[in-house]
């Protein structure tokens, strides 16, 4: 059985037993309590485990792509050195949300592995949590596993998502590769026993203080490692020998010229290239770009680690695009979007490799200098300079140093990083989710009344029933009463998918409230943030909910305009463009997207022209609700960060743009009005941001621009269409006037210089004078002009350029034994300052201009001149 066959066999088995088949979630999770990357099959189901949302199915199965890399505490150093460690892997899983529990999960697992997959029962071992007598009894009495092949373990058999969150005791399945009696997996640290499936009986929610609270329902979360199970089924000793890795290792062999199996250390390098090829391919495909922060830093580290391995193996040419292509050839049947995005993925990794290769040699040279000098530790500043200047992740420096048995000063590196952060602080923090009793109230509301019935696609005003009125947390006002109003049905759109929430009014027989914003308290529950302006609004009342129609119309124009903009950007820049965030407001739209460089003015104009061509075509905008699979067949694009159920809403904006979207839209493209891009710029590595306007906002902007142009033309006494010529003429006049002024000022300086130099002969060629109102630069210019006059060997000028400031300048002619900086050193101290050390032309300053005459007198004395 190959990998594709195992994926099909697993999901088919559970689908035949009442499980809905869920698609793999992206590698970027979006729940506030989820880890940096999707690291388990259960991540996408976290809201169901926590009781925040009602699962659409009680039983689910999936094949989930996962990445487990967690900064310096991960085990990436083991990748390639063991048979089972990987940065990217696939998790086969089945879940029960309050349906079957231990007995059902155990029975299903045993049936699959022994009957459908054909593993010999007498080679299977089981572990259970040390106090889980119930699971041990099920394995022994119901399944028939001999007691001697059931072992108990401690923390290894208590599964936790992270420091906090869902957790519970687990039971693991192991395959015995050995022959004859053995100690079992708990007592053997070698490779004989292969753990391939973990059945988690999820029943607790670990709190920040470590306490365990019962989850709303008892659930089952299982995970079978595809790679490990495949190695067992294919009868090979290592994951690297399965059909998931051998083609990638073969590609690494071809690229490096090394044979797998000839040298153990070379084998490690080839396996690292095969492993990292999968991770970089899937991370870029899911919208991660190489950066120096968070997920992007992990990707950058992976790519640069792979490039360094290739470099060590003698590869001078780019290797990552080849590895990506091999990965896609291998995985595209299971993940077809890889093929769609192939050229983009290859481009991202190739550019990152190119950038790193350009600094790899210099960085390695710098590191080699430290190591060859016999250092026992790489200092923090050196590690930071490698990171900051040469792009070496500190983990890479640590790995290279460890190969020479040298440590890295982690504390010193961290201190250097912190100093940099203080100089360039990050802006913005993720808003914390709502916690505490109020969140429990939201869950109670949705459990009692169900999700809010949103009728805003077809109604602007609706009759509804008030379910609850809650005070806004932290509000303290007696007259304007801030509240949260919950209705059973509403025309108000709750903020989501980039579209801001609606505003309007809610009226009952006893009161009226002005709705300031609409958001989702929890998924599915609309929260109307309002101010009660008249009377009282109470739960149980009948209410009339009416949105601000003009504002909604403007939002509709901008939202559909965003779809057209997305389509046009992909047409002009390429299919690698993906939405990375948006804002749809009444007065403007903002669209963030993936792209590796600034857009040219020609590209921006082309995007504008394409969008406006479709607007002028006035094609209809349709919204249809279809199964997700049908939406994929329609070519619908999913927006970044959005969650979609089994049935999705597809917006077809004319015959060009097709996207999944829950927002509100115009009925026909012509209603958008003119679309104008107002700005485009960078918001991070490989991320761009566009602002644009539509409809009347575009007309307002054009009208404002016309007024500004008209006023400018009036001031220049020209017609608007002659404005550029008039400006050029005025600039030429200004430059001419500046040149004349400069010439006059230089002439005045020369006159002053001649006057000052006139008395130099009487003082042995020395000039010491005071000139107030001149800044230090002007004093220097005057001093150099005086020095250029015949018979002058030294010039010292002082002055007060502004209140509370003193300036000194000394200029010495060539051929004298005088030093300019020495001449004014004492004078600078007298005026409370200091200065430079130039021997020919020195400047100094101070904060005590009242002693300037005294300072100049000290210079005269040093030169032997009369006061």
C-alpha cells in the first residue's frame, strides 16, 4: 500500500462508519489558543472541544498536514538522524464530539489496523495512562489483547495540546518489529517498537495555573502518523525508506552527486534536504513567507538550513526549486493546490536561497574565524551579528558550533536581540479574546436560542425579538447607556471577512438604541454594540432593527470592488497573489496581498483599468450556497483566515471573479462606480497593501484633487492644464534666484575675509575675531576664506549663533607648526564644551556664550598677541 492508498483506506473506513470527511486545515491556525502552526489533526476542531461552537457532525475523520517546529525547544536537530523525526508530517485522525468515547475509539482502531490494514495482532502492543484502569480493561477484556502486552506510562500517556487547553489520558498503539519476547515499548528506548497511533480521551481543559477543568463533553481525538504507519505496512525499517521520501532523497542524490547509503553523515544531509523540501513547500503554499518574525522566521530557518546542507555537500547551484518540484510531483494527487501554486512556491524559495547564498560564504568565513581561533564559546555579539548581518538564524549558528563542540552565548545573543527590539519596537498586539463570565453568557445564549438568523442579504429592516441586553464591560456612563443587544434575527452584518459591522437603530415599544457596531460575540451570535438614547430596551420585547442603508450601500460597493481588485491583481501580477487581509469600510477599501516587490505605475494602471472595464460591463453579481466540493469545482478562491463549513457562500462578481465570501455585495458591477487606487506599499516581507475608493468616495476624491489643482493654478497665474509648465518655470526662476543669492553671499564672505585679513600683518599673520549671528558652518566658510588671503597663517573665529550657544572655529595655513584643535581646546572648555581634533580646521561648541570674549582672549594669549 502506497501513501495515497493509505490515505484513502483510512478515511473510507471511518466514512463507512458514520464519520464526515473533513479537508485538511491550513498550516496557519486561527484560534487564539492554537499553536504557531497546525501541529495536530485536532487544531481545526478546537472550538468544538472547548464548547465554543456546536460541531456540525458528531463524528469526523481527516488527513491533516502538520508542522511541528517550536523555536529553540524543538527537536529539529534530530531530523535525519532518527527513523521517525520530521518537521512536516501527516496525521490520520478520527474524532468524536460527545459521541463514542474510550470503548468506541479502541474498537474502531483495532478493527482498522488488524482487519482492513492486516497488521498481525500478536505484534501489537498497547500503552495506557498509569491510572486509566478503564482503558486497560477494554483492551484486555473487550478486544482480547494479552495483559502482558498492555503497559502503563505516566506523562507520555497524558496528551496535551500545549501548556493550556484540551487534554486527557491517552492510549498508544505500537508495532513490534522484533522477533520473540521483548520488554515492550515502555521499557525499550530503541527502534524496535514503533508508536503509530495515539487515542486521546479528551475530557479536560488545562488552565494557566495548571488546574484541570472538565470539558463540556467527553471527546475522542486520535492521531495516526501516516509516515510511521506506512513504514510498518511497507515492511521497511525507517520512514525514509517509504514511498513518501525515497523519491525526494533520489532528487537530493541527483542534485548533490552523492549516493544514499555510502556515508552516514552524507545520508543525514540528504534526509534533511528531503524533509525540509516538504515543509518549505507546504508552508509557502499556505501563505507563509520568509521573514525575521514568527512563522516567517521558521520558514526562513528551514530554507537556509537546507541550503547550508546542500552547500556542505558541494552544491553550488540553486537546489530548493528542484526539491519543491519533486515534492509537488509526489504530493499533488493528495493536495492538488500545490500544482496550481507551483511556480509561485518555487519563486519564493529560489529568491530566499539566492539571498542567503550571497551571504553564506562571508558568514561561514566569519564563524570559521571564531572557531579556528580556539574559542570555547561563540559570544552573544558575534552570534547576533551573524543573525543580523548574514541572515544566520541563531539555531544554525548553534548547530555549526555544536559540530565543533563549541557552545553559543545564548544569554548574550538574547540581550543583543532585546536591544535591537527596543530600538525598533513592534507595533500592535493581538487583541485578547473575551474571557470570563461574559463569554459563558454568550455560550448560554447560543445554546438556548441557537445562532442569530442573519437576514441582511435581503432585508434592510426586520422585526425581531430581543434575547438579551447586557452592559458593556468597563462602561461607566449614566446618561448614554452602552449595552450589548442580542436579537433572534437581524439585518445587521457582523464584522467579518474584512467587512466592518453595520450601524443603525433598534427600536422597541419602550426605547430606542443607536447601534454603533455589530460583531460576533462568539461564532454565530451577533452582538449589537449600542447606546440606549431613549427609554429602556428589555429581553423578550419585539424590536424593529434597521441598518443605515446609505452606509451599507457604500460598504457593498467597496466589498465587491475588493473582489474585482483581487481578480485584477492576479491577472496582472500572477496567480501567486493571495489575500492576506482586508478592510471594507464605507469610505475606502484596503487589500493586503502576497507579492515579492513594489508594483510599477504601469501595473497599478493596468489593475485599475481591468477593474473598471468589468464595472462598465455591468455584469450581474450572484450569490449561491453550495457544498464546499462544488465551490472548489467552480474555482472559488477562499479568503485568508476565514473558516468555512460544509456549505459555503460563493460570490460571482461578473464572469471573472469567483470567491467564497459571507459579506454583502452590490447586485451588478455597475453599481460600484469608478474604482481608484489611492496608494500601494509594503507592510512586511513579501506583503503589499493597496488602498482604493469606489463610487461617490472616488468622485469626492477627484473633486478634492480638482480643487487643489485649481488653487495651485490660481496661485501660479496659469490654467490648470498649464500647471506643470508653470511649476517648471517657477522652479527654474527659484534655482536662478538661489544661484544669485549664493554668489552674493560668497562675495560678502570674501569681503569680510579681506577686511579681517587686513589686520593680520600687524599680528604676525594671525586673525582672532568675534562674529555673532553666524552658525558653525558659516564660521568655517569665513575662516577658510580668511586663511586663503595672502599673509594669513592662522584664523580663530568665535560667535554666538543662537541664544545659549557658542561656536569656535580655527583654521591653520599649511607650513606652520600650529595645530588648529590645540588652539581652541582651552577656549572650548571656557565656553562649556569641546570640539574636534583636526589639525588644519577644527570646530568646537559650548553652552556658555557669555564667556566667549574670555575664550577668544585665551587664544590670543596662546598666540602671543596683545589683548
